[in-house]
C-alpha cells in the first residue's frame, strides 16, 4: 500500500494538492474525513468540519443517485425543475443544464469546501480503495439507513480493524438498533413521529394543515460535528478510536424538552399550539402591508405591554380590565390580537419593527430570502460571501453559523464539488494510486463526472 | 450494555464556568455536561436562573425547585450562587476562570465587558481560555440590542416565512427550538475553541454565537433556500396542504399521517395501497405524469380511503414495508411510549427531591465503547447546592464562605 497507513492524518499540514486549499492555520487543517452523507443533516455536519479546515471527501458513485441530495432526479425534465423551487431544490435560472446534479441549490449551499470522488463499492477494487481511504483518514460520517451501509461493508467492526484510531459517526434516523432500524424516513417524518408538527400546527384548523419544516436536520448536523471533536479528544486521552451514534431523532427530541417534562410531571399533552405561547400574551404574528408580509410581537412584562399601548396610541388599553395583566390578556387574546392586527395592517413590517424596538417591545419581522440577502445587520456582520460555482454562477453564501475571533473570515473557500470533480487528487495523492492504476479505475467505470445514463 | 461511571468521558477533565441563563446557553452547557465536563452554573442569589420561575411546574405549583424547564436544561451541572454586581462576586469568577478551560455566557452584548468580565479581561487571567457568548443577534451590528423572544427570533431567522399553510399565517416552531439550536451551536463553538488550544497549541479563542444567525444558517435548510432564491428568484412561500402528488397529511382512523409523494415515491405508494393497475396507465407509469401538480386531488382520492381504514401505526408499518416515506403525527405521549424509543431506553429516569424519579429526554449521541455506556446523568442542582463545595475548591475557608453569605455575595 503506497499511502501512509499510520491510521491518523495527525494534524499535519493539509495535503499541498488539496483543491479546496484549506489555510494550514485553520483549526481542523490536516484532519481528513470520509463523507458518506446524504440530503441535509449529515452534509450540514460535515460542512462544519470542512469550513473549519478538515479535508472532507464526499464518496459518491456514478451508478447510484441518492434522491434529494443532488436534486430529486438525476435528469429531471425542464418542467420538473421549473416546478421545484421550494425546499432549496431550485436550479440556476430554473434550468437543469448539462449536469443537473451539479446545480441543486441545497447541495451547492452545503457542499462547499468538500472534495468529491466517485467509486463503485460493489466491486473488489472499489472496496480496496475504501480500505486505503479509511487507513489514512481521521473520521467517517454517514447518515444512511443502517442496513445500506452494512451492505457496502461500512461497519465499525471492519473499519476499526483497518484504522483503530478512526472516529466513526453514524447518524441513523432512529438508531443502529431497535424496531425502527430499517425504517427509512426524512427529517420531516422523524419530526412527526417525535411529536413536533402536531404541537406546532394551527389551533383552529385540522392537523391536515400541519407544517412540515425540518429544524431537526440542523440540530443533528451540529451534533455530529461536535461528536467528531469529542471523539478526537477521547482518542487523545485513551489512544482508542470510537464509534459515536448520533441518531437524528435522539438529537431532535431534546428540542421538545419542556413538552416532555410537562408530560412526565403532569401528564399534560400539548397539541395544536399554533403561535400561542404557553402563557404569555400578546404573542403572535400579524399581517402587515405588502404581499405576505408579517410581523411578530410579544410582551413578557407589563412595561413592554404599556410601551406597546403607548406606541399604538391606545394608552387606555393598559388599564382595560380585559388586558390589564398577563393573565387577563391571555384569556382575551383573540380580542387583543384583533386590536394589534388592526394597528399593523396598514404599516410596513420593517417600520413596525423599528418603532417597537425603539420603545423596547419584543418584535421581529418575518424575513424572507430576499430580505435576508439584503439585510443590513447580516451585511454588517459579514454573514455572506460571494462564491462562484463553475456550473451555477456566483452567489452569496453564508459564512459559518458562529464566529471565532482567532479565525476571522472562515467560510466558503471553494464551490461544492461537482460529481467526481476531485477524483484525480483523491485517487493519486490521498490513496497513492499510480497513473496506470487510476486509468484502470477509469476503465472499470469508477471515475466519472456523469451519472450512468440508465439513471433517470 | 452496563454502566461504568468511572470510565473516561471526552470532557471529564474539563471545567466550564457557566454564566448562561434562560434557554439557549443552558442547552449548550448541558451538552458539554453530557460529554463529561464539570459545569459550574453561576446563579443569582435568592432567585437563580429565571427558568426556575418558568412553567411547567411539578403538579403545576410554582417554586424554585419545581420547574420542568429548568430541570431539563440543567442536568449534569453544579449550581453556585454569586452576585455579579458585587466586586467580590466578580473576583470569585476570576478565581474560577483560572482553573477553567471554557466560559459560556449569555448576557446582553456588552454586559460582561461592563462588569470587567469580558474576554479581554479574562484572557489576561487565563490566556488559554475559550469564551463563548450566546446572544440574540451577535456582539455587534445594527440589531445588536434588539429585544426578542423565540417567536421574534424565528421570524427574523427566516424559516417562518415558509412554515405553515399558504392561505394562513406563518407558524413558529414548537417551544424554544431556535434558541436550543443556538445553544447546540455554542457547544460546538466551545469544543472547536478547546480543540485549537489542545491540538494546535493555539491561544484561547472568543466565540460569538447569534441565535439569529444560527437560525438563518441552518434551521429548515435555510442556507439551501437562500441559494435557491438567488438561483430562481423564487421566494419561499408556505406550501399548500400537499406539496407534491401523493404527499401531505392524510387522515387515519385514529389520527393523522404525513406522507411524501412525488414522482419517485408514487409507484411505492400505489403498490402499498394495492392499486398496481394504475402503474399501467401513462399518467402514473411515467415520472413526468406523476410530477403533474394538477393531479394532486385525483391521487388523494385513491390514498385517503385507504388511510382512513387504518391506524396511523398500521400506515407506518405499511410505509416501512413498501419503502414509502412517511410518519404518524404523534403526540408527546405517543413519543414517550414509542417502541423504538422504549427499546433503546432513550428516556432517562432521573430522581429529584421534588419530583422523585421522572423521565427526561435522553442523550443526543451515544459513544460505543465495549461494555460501557454513558454514565447516568446527575440530577439538576438545587439553587446554590454546590456553592460551598466550589468555593472551598478554590481555597476559601468555611469562615470566608460564611462572610460572603452574610454579605449576600453568595
């Protein structure tokens, strides 16, 4: 085996040929992560590691298309692309282009700073390449159905023998064991099972209107990156690698902590809360002038409530027996919401926000994507940086979700990898294959920048 | 797996001075505690963390040692009271910082600087210190001092605009999810700072975590939608009830069931409901035909009679069998009794003088070490339970502690 097989990439300098060019001073420079993640939770976690300097190698295959990771279909028709604008599934100018899989908005958002390789693991030589990669890597992260990883030989038992210092992070939906081990879901279904949509849905409409947002993916993404760092620290102290299981569901359920505690303590089951607070009023979203423009307003003490009454030029409301304390306001919140709703209806959300912040009333406008891209606070904070993708163009993309004083300017360095974009670097420099061996991989169909024509 | 409390945890030689309160910060330090850190929670004398006075309360009776919100957020921590407004209180913080690796705080931006406990002050005492601040909008910028609650921050964080039904108002997430998410990010930020100090021999670091920005970055794939808007000019509106053919929340005999439709999954749904003959027709047999949004109602008319005859668990089992993406709309009661979570012993019973043993949400992640599991969590601390213990660890005599108590410093 040509590559270094000491088992740890050992925080040296990053490989000089790395096309994502991590700054050697970045906190995680010199660490190498094998990335078998799909859709969002997993990729969001490895994005954290890549942003802070790790060499993250996405392992993909030209013969397998993981739906929604690089778009819903490998080769969608124009009409399908035009219809798919939601959930970050859009493509530049709503056109599929020559290689639609390199044009998915969500993939191109979270894939930055990662490398892309292709290999067919259903072959002997593919498995040998995997073994070489494991031997020279510090971590492996995956979020697939447990059985599908196991079928491809990606198990702790096998990989930890190849590299006893490996930190392996597995992010199944529900766990590596238990009756749901083989139950395939996305974040929104897992959230439904965990009780979220039934709590948050409208109080006055059938649960058929329950929203299907996905806060869960973000939490387990952050959790998986943290788990890797914890694994490294465990390794440093014990000399041993580690398998850490980071199920999406078990990372998400704690976000419902107070609901679980109320059930444990009082047997209470909260459902259909909508925008109601547990006990505060006002606490709601109100429609303002403009198309689908809204502002949120809440008060958690009397001072704020009185300031709101003053600002609405309705000082008499503060003494109105229906609204004179929180308990009364909560009881009469329908009337209260009607009054506030009427006040904001002919005003702009941003004006209401400015006015209420001046007088210290908790408030926030419902910001859409356009507002965010143009937001003055995010601009001031340097939240966005322009990044150019060779098949998608130049766009603003967020830096990191938090800032480090030692590492200003950490964020996107290179565009999300096009399918197979970094094969040559990975096979030759990371895995140590010769030009001849690489040609052999190419001949056998491992190498490519296009999905197999049989994939729709 | 057996429990072996003495086995090594990743952070069991790390001390965290926890100056956070309310929800976001404590969620983050709780996770550091889960990984073994010694988290010293500093609370205001007399009243403590404001969450001690926030519901839900055990048996709905208020009390500083009865809040389920506080208990959930503060397992695996030690509590000491300290008046940070007093000079001696601040000196004690500095003394504690000498023996700590991490400080996490969640005061309004500028507060720590104003009381002489800012990062510049603390790094003089401990150059290797990692300090993490959690705030609504970050430590600078035009919104820095904006006041807000979870609802406001979720709205500003961008995901609310696409949350809910197209013909109705935008909806917040349940509870305090956006704050908790920022807390989780603060745990990662702190670990990243520690990693630099220990693995790269760097100096300490200061981490600035904003609830607004963590939401704008990640909640509900926000960064994908921000890119999607720039790609297509399309602003994310709230979806209708069914976002794709076959998808949506369908009624069952005992509740509701969320199902994902669309061209890729419709054939599996058709097999699940036993109507294979539909696949012979061009409108259902081709991907293009199945993508046609004008046929949503037509397909629902096939599915809903089928789901109505079944319980949500029967529908779930069928989805698993036929590789259809879906999940029941469970209640919290369903969740706590769900066979998967029960089989994995997910919910942890923790004993407490007020409540006796009750169930808490379990660990986020599990380390797989042969024959060893995570140790059991320590119960949430009573207010000031560890004040004397912590003060004596930094060398204060019983008399000195008594004097501090007499003067209201602790």
